């Protein structure tokens, strides 16, 4: 990072076959965030396993991830870390996100105020910038490593069994829409597993 911000969050970025200019723009958008960035090679067809390797990087008490095809608001990392510091019983904090086109221009903002029911039924509900406590992630990670798609959805569901969820109504992530996004391939088997394993709030 360009400034001397004290790192508070270990953040991993899985790199695979994204355009180099997108990855560079993602990394540039993190400038000034209070993070320690770890660039980790992705594993084709094994996103859960690659994520586990990413979360294993570093020793800071808070963890997060960024995707190389998206852009981020550096100040949001500070706000999420501050929110977790102020609420010790919470295990996760997250933001809204903006949808962007393939060129990175914002199209619309997704407002994602927390709903347990929506979290249990939708992979894209807790989906902005997400910061979690390392201890909660490490306790749940073994149940997500053999998932390809949607490992983040299952992980965030599982850690909510361990504490509260904080929602910040700010844009933390700019989610680039393009044909190669992993979620577009779908994964009915993973969705079924997640709905069986996750808490059911109705």
C-alpha cells in the first residue's frame, strides 16, 4: 500500500485467468486500505480449496477476500474493522455493492440490509465487501473446502452460528458483470448441500 496505514485485515486475492488490467485495477483500488494483501493462485474447479489457502495467509484477527475482476472502496475496510471492534459479539460485517458494466462503470447499487431468511436462500445477499473474524472463519472452513461454486455463501452462513452480523449501508465493492463470472455456471449440487448444512431461518 502506498501509505503507512497499519494493517488490520488479512485480505487474499485469488488469481486465475482474469485479464491482467482488471487485476491491476482491483489492486490499485485497495490503495490506502488498512490491509495486508496476499495474492494466491487459484485452483481451477476448486474454489473452496483455494479460498482456504487464502484465508490461511497471515495472522491478523480479521480476514477478507477480494476478487480480481472487481473494484473496492479502500475506506470501507476501515469502517468494517471499526464496526467489528465496536461490537465484540459480531463475527462478520459487510457492505452494499454497486453493479458495474464490463468496463467498470457503475450501473446500479444493490442495497443489502441483512435478512437471515435471504441469507439462507440467496448466494448474493451477503455479497458486498465482507470482513470476518479469523477465529470464526477457521472454525467453519473445513466444511467449505470441497465446494467449487458458492463456498463464500456457505462460509458466511456457517459463521453466523457463532455471533452477530453487522451491515453497513455503504458501497464497499463494485461488482463487475461479465460472461466469465463463476456464479453464472451454476452448481445445483452445491446449492442443495448449502441448504442442508446451513441454518434454516423461516
